[in-house]
C-alpha cells in the first residue's frame, strides 16, 4: 500500500495489550507499523495473557487519573466494535473499604461523574469481607477478557495492509539515539518512532529502571449451588482478613480467579518462574480467605505471572528514553486497562512530530 502523506514508520516491540493497541491506533492514524515479538503472536507467555483483567474508572484521590480512565473506558467500548469481538463484561467492580472511607470516596465519585453506590455485603455472600468494612460498587466497571482482546487485536492487525506482524523475532538491542532496532539474527530496522512495551524484558532492552514482580493466581470452579450466583457476580477487591485479596468472576469462557497482594513478591528475573514451587504461595492465598467456603471450590489451575513497575513510582509509566524511543513499564491489571491511553499518547507524539 502506498504510504499516505505524513505517514511515519512505527516499530512496536512486544505484542502484549499495550503494543497491540498502539499498533491499532497508529494504523488507524495512517502510519506504517511493524510489531515484533520474541514468541508467537499473541504470545501465551506475555504478561498480558490471562483470562481477565479488571477495568474501573474511579481513582478516589486523583481527579485527573479518573478523567483519563473515563476516556480509556469509552475507548474500550469503541474497540469492541472496531475489533469485532465482545470482550468487555460490564459486571461491575465492588471494593471493600473501611467505613470511614465510604463518604469521601462516594463524594469523589459523584464529583467525577462516576456511578458509585454502597451495597450490603450480605447481597454478596460468597465474598469474605474484612471485619468492619463496607462495600461500594462501581456499576460501569467490570472485566476485560484479556486473551480475547489479544486475539481480536491480532486478527485486525494481520488484515491491515499497513501493518506487519513478525512473531518469533527476538530483539537483541535498541539504539535509543538513532531509533534502530537490532534483531537477534543481525537484521537492523529503523523507524520514526519505537515503542518498547515488552513487559518484564523492557529493562533489558532500553535500561528503563523497573522492578520485576511475580504473583501467584489460582483459578477455581465454584460449587454447583453457587454457580448461578457467580454467573453475574462483580469483580471484587479489598477482600480477605487483611483486605489485600481480590477476585475475578467466571464468565465468557473465563474461570473464577483469586489472588492477593500478599502473594506478590519481587524477583530478579522471569526464567525460573515455571520451576518455582507454587504450593507455599497457594497456601498463603488460601489463608487470605477471599471467599467464603473456599474449600468447596475446585482448583482448576495455578499460574504464576510477572509484571514490571517503575522503580521510582511503583506504578506504570510511559517514558521517552530517546529522541524517538518510548518505553512502557507495565503494571499488572491496571496496565492492561490503561493500554488505550498509551496508544493515544504515541499517536499524539507522531502527530506533533515529537519523534
């Protein structure tokens, strides 16, 4: 296809959700895009690959962040139509809060125009609430069926004439000054803009200081007498005795998933993840008790995942590390839901000639 006037060359390193959605938005804006990944595309070993990820809009202490997530939420709805796939289950997100936080959080939600209401924990009987807590429900939140998102984005990209998707193309290095990407076989690619969104491997490519984390997740099948309730249950956070556990409901082909911040730990690398004994972490998660009657649930799978956070902020950050090279240090589930924001920033950079 002949390049349109103003078209630029974009290389995306990493075919997780951030990389794929950035490629989609750049192609829509008329740019030529190459997507590189070290494995298959989509890659089941990527940090984006999973049954589901939560999406919410309210950040109780940050009005700007709330406004950004409202925009991301709107774009996710548009992406369902664009990509021709249903992957957003708007089942709501419920959060356990100390009683004294309910009023200020509710006021912040009202000021931001985010529908939020308190719910009686007795109406959510299968979730275990911290003592003395209250529950608030963000009705417009829910879960993104993560693997379905990735497959839909790949289908769209492979059909687009301005996009080249190159699986099994490991990147050996990136010259952040010249925006050249060196592949493992010695091939060198140049671009007007490079986005490195390679999850835990980002720091190895551009030296972006990130901290790697490993988390254990357990996938469950509910007992027969609770299956119907779980069919419309919300995602939930702040659960368990310590208020650090969270639950993703089943549905849309996804299993029920539980985990906790208590089983997240810093690691030096990802290579030993598959060999790590998960049993102690599963026991710690069970002790967190995010569900009532947890012993009645059948364990379908146990999985370790890795994610990276910015070393200085502990969150997800999009940083410009060279004149035309950007880096995204992703941050677990929130990094997934924020992917449309990153894609928009990259398109803006191209439009403004920042690359």
